[in-house]
C-alpha cells in the first residue's frame, strides 16, 4: 500500500514537471512569436521608408534634369503623399558647400573665422587641411607627416583627396567642436574650388574672401529675387570665389510622416549622370530610422 502510494506520488511529480516544462516552452514560443512579429513589422516599416525615400529621390532627379539653363538656382522643395505617408522634400546643390578637396586656403580659413576661430588659427587649420589632401613630393622630406609624428600621433596625413567629410576629425590641430560646427558647410562633392552663391548657407557667403559683411547680408537677403548678373555685380572681388556653373551633385533631405505618427528623416547626395542607363546615382545616404543621424 505504501509502495503504491509512493509510485502515485512520483507520477504526480513527474506530470507536474512535464506541465511546467510545457508552460515554459509555451512562454518561450510566445515570446519568440511576439519578437518575430515586431521584427517583421520593423523590417516592413524600413522597406516602406526606403521605398518612399527612393521615390522622393526619383522626383528630385526629374526636377533637376528638367531645370532651365537660364536659371542657376539649383535648390527647391516640394511635398507629396504616397503609401499613407506625407513626404516633405528639399534639395540643394552641393555647390553651396565648400569642397575640402578643391577649396583654396582663403576660403577654408574664411569659414573657420566665420565659425569663431581666430585669424591665425584659421589660417593654420586651412594649411592642415591642404596638407592632408596634398600629395607629398617624391624625394623630399615630408614635412606634413613630420608634424603628425612630432605631435605623437600614431598615423600620418593621408595626402590623398578626402573620401568623406568625417576625415576632418583626424586632421592635426582642428578642435573637435569646430569640426562638428563646419560639417554642415563642407563637402567632397562640389567638384570646384568656388561655391554656388545661390545655394550657399549664409555662413558660407560670409566666408567669401574680400566680401564686406554688409554686402554678404544683402546678397543673402535678396538673392531669391536677383538674377545672376546682379549677384555677380554685388560680389566685387569676391566673385573669383563664386561659380554659377551647374553641379552634378545635390543633397536631398526627405522627411516622412506616417499616418501612425511616426517620422523618419533621411539625407542623401545624388549625382546626375551624363550618359548612363540610370539618370542618377546615390553617392551618400543616411537616415534616423534606427536613431539620430
């Protein structure tokens, strides 16, 4: 009788263990299914966001390719609705930014001074940028590399063109806060030593060599209504730092507003093609889908 009672108790304990194990498996499966559903939804949202941004870039490229040669203003904005979302688009020629690989010392130093650097420091910073991008002369002492070595750095200047503006963080002597401040005003996609004064930010217009501050302010205020000839007449000697030649690269900012309330922002640089099966290609892209830029 006692033996039967013991066996019965063992069976009950075993059954309870099995039930507990099944409950654990059910809980794990429920969590997995929930996580998979969330992952699928996130993946679906990302695909939709990327498709909407691609549509915005297509429309932007169409506008840029269809612009008149008589109008040098390579910037604009528009909005449209698609897929249950509102899409806000603004685009601006990369000519409005200072090219790290082409800009002369005066223009680079002018930007640093506009952003608060002392004149002597600004000149030194501009020299270091040129030293980073300029190839050393064969058979001669590499003085630029020596500066990095003397500063105790474990790397030397690349002495090739900047691949992206993030390389500024490695240029000798540039204060980190100044580097971050100038990120919105520099590029590697302008392609020319000069800037497009119609697309340039006010800080860049103020950075132009030989340009009075009051004249710079007048240009910024009135350039929306003035033609190219009138702008050039205001520039005076500073016109040597300006070119209204159309650039192939444009920066496109796309803001997505979904009906759910979610917002996604994206920034891309597109390059218009001359003779290609594709009218443009994307050379840079970033978004805040998974967090801030």
